[in-house]
C-alpha cells in the first residue's frame, strides 16, 4: 500500500514562511491542490492564521468538501455561481484584513487591477512561499513518484524489448503511452520524446514524427508516467544496430558525467555546483559546446518545478527535493545522447527512483516469432 499524503499540516507550514501580510490569497491550482487536496479546475484559497477557506464554483462544491475532508484539512468551502460571485466572496473573506498577499507569479495584470478595485486590503505581492514548501516531498509524495517511475521503467522495457527498428518515432511514442496506462498510470507525465537519427536526435525536445527508426540511428527516449498527480521523468538513449566508435565514445562521456552528477547529489550542494559536475566532465572530454541545456530540474506535481539545475542556479539542494540529473550532447549530423535519472535527496546523498538499465545503449534483441 502506498503511503498516504501528509496534506493536513501544509497550510500551517506555508503561513510560518509568510509574514508580509495578514492573509494570503492562493490562486495557482497546483499550489491549491498541494495545500488542500482539491483537484478541480477553478478555485481560490484564502489562508489566515485562524482559517482556511476554499472558494470554488457550483461544479466542485461537493468535490471540494470531500477532498478537504479526505486530506484532513480543517477548512471551509464557499460555492459561488459565477466568476463575479467568486470575486465578491473573496472580497468578503478578506475585508477584515489590512493587507492581503497574492501570488505575484500567478496573477495577471488584469486580475490585479480588478483586485485593487474590489478588495479592501492593501495588496502585497508575494513570491514562491508555497513553492518553497512544495520542494520538500513527504513519504507519500515520494512513493507516488516511485510508482510512476516503476510504471515508466516497465513500459520502456516492454516497448524497447519488442524492437525499435522499422517503427516510426510516433509509433514508439504511442506504444509507450498506451503501455503506461495499461500498467496503472493516469497518463504520460509530458509529451513523450522519441527522437531518432542524425537530425531529430540532435533536438533535445523533438516531437515524435513519422520518421522511421533505422539501423545506425541514435534514439533518445524521454518518458515519464503520471500517477495520482505526481510525475516521473527518465531518459535513455539507444543505438540501433552496431554502434560506431564515435557513438560509443560519446555515450561513455555522457554516462560518466551523469553518474558523477548522481553521485554528487547531496543536501547543501548548490544547483550551480551540481550542474558543474556534469558540465565540467563533458567539457573536459572536448564536447562542452555540445551540451546545450541545464543539468536538471525539480519534479513533483509539475514536471518542471524548483529547483532548476543550471550554471546560474543559486538554490541549494535539501532533503526531500526530487530532481533529475540529465546531461546530454547534441550535434546535427550526429544526433544526440542523453541519460536521465530521477533522484530524491536524502540525509546521506540521494536515492535513485528510476531503474531502467543504462550500462549499454544497445537494446535487447526482440523476441523471435
């Protein structure tokens, strides 16, 4: 049985971080889900030191009440029947306060102008207080991400084991996404990447096409599963047919850099330092200008979230962060190679959640009929 999510204490933890205003208006739906368990498509959350109030529309009243109760969140639900009525309800809830914080990164200028004309408190822009707490994954969150990884690992083994050559990128993508659903996923974490050959594999976020996978191709497969709201993320690179000396050299460079990055992950390491571990290894091998993106990113309820791991990053890893380590090299005419694992930062380093083999880029031979 997968560990339960520890939702009940999250609002209190956010409020401990928050002292810029008397109340906080949370508008980002991912943040609302993390704080309350509510999964509807329309909701606003008012947090104060004494109360949690979720305001939604008539489609979600019963759902909101049930999900807050399931999450052990002691909150009140208000149902309003129009967008204007929702704003009026928020205005009534925040009227007793002199100052109201709002999520500056998630409120449009048009919304801000409406708030100024409707809300009595002085509006205070607030940045990232919920996201900062979301970084530290609890046991239930890690368990869901581990299950998502297990599903993606199994789907990749099945699809690659059945053979890549002769199939189109899109066909491989479709088979992976169908197989993940069959294995228990709610769907893919993101648009699965299957990038083959000297042109497509040189594009880190290539979208699968009707390109046929042929002998001699490098094939990058970037695949993740979504399980109960939580994402996984993994990349493996395969060579179709006998690999060339250049392909093997570059694979070994990337794999060594990726393994060094995973080994370096620990609480207190800065994201820039982790990026340097992988980037310096590839640069020292003579391929630094082939590495064209950051080393990784946080994963959770979103597929890309803090902390972002790149050479300008100024955050430090902390216990509970779940991050990718995914160096790669790309050059049109050659193709590309990327190896990616998802890891959770622990007291003693990290635990790798993805388990697909990466020792060899040569896929297993498909079964004979």
